[in-house]
């Protein structure tokens, strides 16, 4: 999935745990606010958010018929995620 087409907000915070402090990253999708990724690295949080989006909207990004599709890159259309 091309992350350049998905607006997201990445936040990091230190969390105090019993064994010490840990930095946690939260990645919030700005199109679908219910898709959130959490990880101990930036990449883990982005990967988790992307996986959640693919689970939720994966069928929207798959071409129905490759022979009839002008755009066979498999890239997703941001208009398909619109809630309006």
C-alpha cells in the first residue's frame, strides 16, 4: 500500500512500565479514525495502521478484472474511503 496517499498522524510518548520507560508510537489514520496502529517503533506503528486499513478496505483496492482496468497498479482510490 502506498502510504503517500494516506494522511496519518504519528505520535510518540514515553510510557512508564514496571521494568522501565518505553517509547510507544501511535499512528492514527486521518481518513478512518478507527484505524490505529501502535508499536515500539515508527515503522511498527505505520505497519499496524496499514494492516488495519488493508483488513478493512482491502477489497476496495483489488482490481475487479485486470483486463478491463485502465489502472492496474492496485493503488487504492482515496475517494473510496470517503464517509460522505
